[in-house]
C-alpha cells in the first residue's frame, strides 16, 4: 500500500490527542428543507474522490523512532465514512445539541481515515450535516478549502471543483513545509532557522523589522511564553473526562457588530471577542470566581498561509496567547481593553515562533511532545478562534444551508474549553465545546454572549447623537433578542 510523508506540524497535531481529549474539528450545516441522503452521498463520492488525504488512514512506521505517515486505505468506500440517522421527535435544538455532544465525545476510528459525516433527518422539519475531521488533515483554512469543493453557491449542481492541494500527499515535489523545515542540528539553531523559514512562508504582512531581528524576537517570544505564570485554577481547568457538551448562540448581525466597534476603531473580531469575554466573566462569577482579581487567557490560532496557498490542506498556523479583559466590569471598557490587547498581538512574532515549536515537537518522540504541549497549554484556559465564512448562501445537493457552525477542539490536558465564532450570510454565531465534567452547562455562556452583545449595542446607541439614533431605527434588524429568542427553525 502506498504511503506519503506527513509534515512535522501535521504529525504534531495527530499525536496531540489526550486520553480523553482529541483534536477533532466538529462542524454542522443546518437546512430548512430535508436533504436526500443518496444525493448528498453522490456529491461526496464525486467531489472528494480526488482528495488523496481523505482516502488515507494514518500509520506510524520507521526506525528507530516511528513517525506518522499517510497510507492509502485498502478498498476505500466513501459509504463507510457517511452515516444516515434521524433525531427523535420532536427533533428540536436540545436533541440536536445532545447528538452533537455525543459525537464530539466519541473518538474517531484510527484504523480508518480520520473523518466522518452524519446526515441527520428530523431537525425541525429539515436536516443537518455533522462532520468530524481530525486536525491533522487540515486546519481551519484547509477545511474551508474542502467546503468550497463540497458546497455550491447556487441551487444547481456545478461540475466538480478543483480539489484542494496537499502538503506532501504524493505530489511530484515535497510539500512547502517539508522543503522549508529541513532538519537542523542544534536546538537554538533549530528555533532560529525554523522561525526564519516560517517568516518567509507566511510573508507576514506587518513585518517591520529585518529578518534577522524578527527571528531573534520570535525565539525570545517563545521563551517568554514558556516562562509565563500558568493561568490560575478555575472551573475551566481540571481532570478531563470523555464526555463533551456543546452549545451555540443565536446569530448576531455583522452590521451591528461593526456599529459597536466603529466609535472605538475596533474591528469585527475585537467586538466579538469582547462579547465572548463578557460572557465568560458572567459565567465564572456565577461559579464563584473572583473575576475582578484573576486572569484568563485564550490560545488563538493565526493563519500563516499566504493568499496564493489558501487552498492547501494540512496545518500552517501559529498560536498567540491573548489576555482576556475578564476584570473589566463595563462592557465598553472591556471592548477598549480587548482592542488594545489584540492590537499588541498583531505586532508580535509570537504566532511564527509557536509554529516553529510545533515543527520541532512534531519531529520529537511523543513523550517529548506531551511535555511541551502540557507546559505550553498550562498558560491559557480556553482555545478561541474566529473564522469569516461566506457572505452568501451555500447549497448542498441543491438545498440551501440555513446555518453553519463549528466547534474548535481544545486538545491536551489543560485547555478545558474551545470557543469558535463563524460568520455566515451576514451573521455570526458563537459555539462552545467543553469538558462535560468541568462545564456541564455551556449553554449559559452562549446565552450570555447574546445578552452581552445586546448590552454593548444599546450602550453605543446611547452615545450617538439623536439624529444618528433616528436614522438607525429605520433599518431592518437581524440580531437575535437578548431574551434568548430561538434562531431559524429553532436551531
């Protein structure tokens, strides 16, 4: 059976799974109209057949140290990766959340390709498509590339789109990361050369220093991160169990997000993170944490692909550690602090340095990787990511997708929660996945996010002149009410 090399970064993500916590991205697309399973299966059969990585399982081979490799699955049958099920009546939001929670709690079968799809009938009269995909296959940018293959931007099915390119999946040339990240000898030289290569690969848009200076800054940043005092104990930290719980918010209008940020020069991401921080503050306070005298950090992915390589699978992103403005009581003060913290990170080489760290640990034995992941993961409490999705409706097998969401994994043994924000069709949804033992009620966080958002919007409107408020009242509203009103079709 043919095998392909796995890049060190992808290998690091493959081996990052803990005994009760795997690096699996869970996503869901919800439709108002029922999907025809056979038609969906036909679309997958046609369009995914040209993506070798999705037809491969992962094996570990080599001497003296085994390393992960892609191996073509013998007698691959896409039907074994796809399942057709139904929600019990009445098939509402609570039943759907329970199903997603169960799937998120169940490890993927490592003897098969590390992804699967469940087409679910009976979701408030429509359907849902739940996808599980291990992070070693692709990061957020890579999964969007797969989505562009699967989904159409019009009801009529189009010819199969070009498949995403792969890193090291049997092309004539080795993947870019493999060419850039050649083995080095000394540990210090490793860090410097790898960071330098990552700088070249990423073409960092805010590079204001000479390459040599940025390399040294990146290495210094990495050391500083590893020396940070760990996040203090909280309900988000503790011993992990297999069971997960998921929840999601009502959609908030991007138009309103921009209106909140405009007076402060804040970006959409700043506003959404500020609302998320307010929700976490309220939740932790309810759980007995002295939120005015504590710290809470988030691990935030940063895409390092240049635009011309956005269609590649694999993992090419760094991480930054964001201090959340958890101690700020006033929502608008929280927004100002969030913007300041985010602006500071944009000028930091931290993401590049951590990409280099993953490249190093991906070459090391798993025991070494476990130590590095545990040491680094202790510096934060949550994983947080924000992805800008399509602005227009997408279609699967001719049926429009009403809502699209995903849950980012929180792998390792320290990060107890993953928080993701995805924008689609002019609205953003916050989704939370957490260890059920630590956070049995993540729906409290997502509901509070909507209330925080409504509070910020009202506060900004109070600051506006009367003439501006009068003009704003004439446009249609797409933001869910703070009372927790149900989204489209109750989901």
